[in-house]
C-alpha cells in the first residue's frame, strides 16, 4: 500500500513540477539535453526511494536536489572542475553537500527555494526550446509533452498512437538537433519572441486538435491529450500575459472542450452538433473561454487567427440550438480568418457555414473549387461535406459516391461509423 501511494505521489509531483525542475537544471548546467536526462534520473531515483522511505516534505525540492547532485557527480567524473562546476557547487553547498541535507532523507531539500519570477522564465525558455523551429512537428510535440507536460514516453506513445520506441527516438533526435544547432537555454529577445511564439502556439494547437478529433484509432476524443494542451495554454497565458493570441488560443481550447461531454453518447459513438444535448455542455469552460476571448480583445489590436476561431466557437457556445446559431456572423468570421490565415480547411469550414446561412446550393461552388484544387485529397473531410450537401440538395446518387469516398479515407473508427450510418440511410431511402 505504501509502495503504491509512493509511486502515485511521484507521478503527481512529476506531472505538476517537471517543467520547473528541468528548467532549473537547464539554467544551472547551461545544457538542455543534459538537464532533461538529469531530471529523468532524479525521477527514477524517486520511484525507488519514496515508496520505501516516504514522500519528502518538499518533493519538488528533493527532485531538484538529486538532479543537481547528479550533475556535480558527472562533472567530477569528467574532471571538469571549471567555472561551471564552481557555480554549481556554490548552489549545492561546499564539497557537493546540498543545502537542505542529504536527498536520500525524505526531510531533505526543504531549504530549496523557488523564485517565482525565475521559475516563469525557466518554463518559458523550455517552451521555446521544445518548440524550436529547427525541430520537426512530431519532435516538437513529443518534446513538449515530455518536458512541459511531464508525460512519460509510454504516455506520449499512447496519446500519439505510435510505439514507445518511436517516441524515444524522436526525443533523442530532437535533443541532438538542438545541441547541433547550439540552441541556448534562454527566453528569446522581444524581437525574436513574436516569431518564435507562433511555433509554440502551433504545437499546443496541434496537440489539442489531435486530442479533440483523433485522426485514427477507436476513440473520437483523446481526453488526456486535449487536457494537456489546455494545461499548456493556461501555463502560456500566465507566462506571456500581454500576447493576445495566447488568450485567443486558450479561449478556443476552452470553448471547444466545453462541448466534449455532449459529443459522444454512452456507447462512445459521435453525436452530431444538431443532435447534442446542449445542457451537457460545460458552462464553466464556456465562461473561462469567453473571459479569455475578452482578454484577447483587450490586450490586442483586433483578433488574430486563434482569436477568430475562438469567436466562431463562442457563436456555437452561446446559441440555444443549431437553427438559432448566428451563422451569418460565423461566415463573416471565416472570411476574415481566410484572409488572415489562408487554408483549404478554413475554406471548407466557411462552406459549411455558408450552407447553414444561405443554403447548400450557395456552398457547393466553394466545395467544388476545393475539389478541383485537390488540396484536401488525402482527407475524408472534403467528400463528407460534399456528401452532406448532396443529401440536402436531393442528389442521392452523388451523395452515395462522396460518402463512400469519405469512408475509404477516414482513419477514425467512430467517425467512420457515422459515415456508414449516413450511407445506409441513403440506401434504405
């Protein structure tokens, strides 16, 4: 029983404090890759020690202390008694003795102090490093979930539906890439931050998108993955309180997640928007999302791409029903989004909004133009939307062709079931 509770305590503390611990170690060592390894070693030691000896009074300080001592041991083994070792020794106490006592003692490390301003800088620097433009998209996601989210390789693999070895390889390659590029552990300058922040926001958005609408597998929503993205967005809002798009992203995530409770039935099958019980929507999340959207408006000079998407989500969140939704406003917002951040997916969503505001015939030219461009040829989204338009226009034969195409392209089992149901209804009709 004690062993189980000890391991649970390790997991809980790690999930909450891992970014702070890695950040502090990176600042002390000046080496991001080394800091992440040291933090993992401290975690491994805690998994052995805490179940046996009890949870320390200052768990985060204990982990940080162990990580620092491992750094000192490593420098000693390499006989690197240079300025870096001297600086570390100063923080750890003379002769490598840690302020606060022996980390093997559960009462140790109580004197380790956390400077809130320094912690915020450390975590922000970690975010910019984890989402560095030199890394591939998959590497950014894996590294962010690892060092900021505190997920293990097994948890990341489960969330991303890839083998654990693949995740470990991505993280290892990411560290080597950062080392080769000599990426420094620091918060970028104000001039750089604007450009680099977009990469950070994009990674959080991608994590949430995969969580809210899984691209493959048997679940429509991966709640843990979406929840991690929400947590990361909240961290960013605290760390960068003057950036409107940070609040825009947070608002988008909160307002979208608010609909999660009604998006699936008891059997896990998807429930379409027009059939959802809006009483099940999370009103607290809607309030948080609307407050974040208001904050984005206050600190910026107009909404950015994430803010515009959040404004669209707000239209859905406040509408009593599909019929009473402000579809004309949604069309205008999608038009603005298309000018600011052109994308075929934005155009497809605009077509759906146009079909609701003006009828399916008005939306069909937009969809047909996308079909001709073949920019969405690899996704089921385009044929599924066109199939729905054909159904509403009474063009049943064409609707069947589009739905069959969408079924062939759909990688998510739950979404495929919905499409199969529509196709069966057409055949029965």
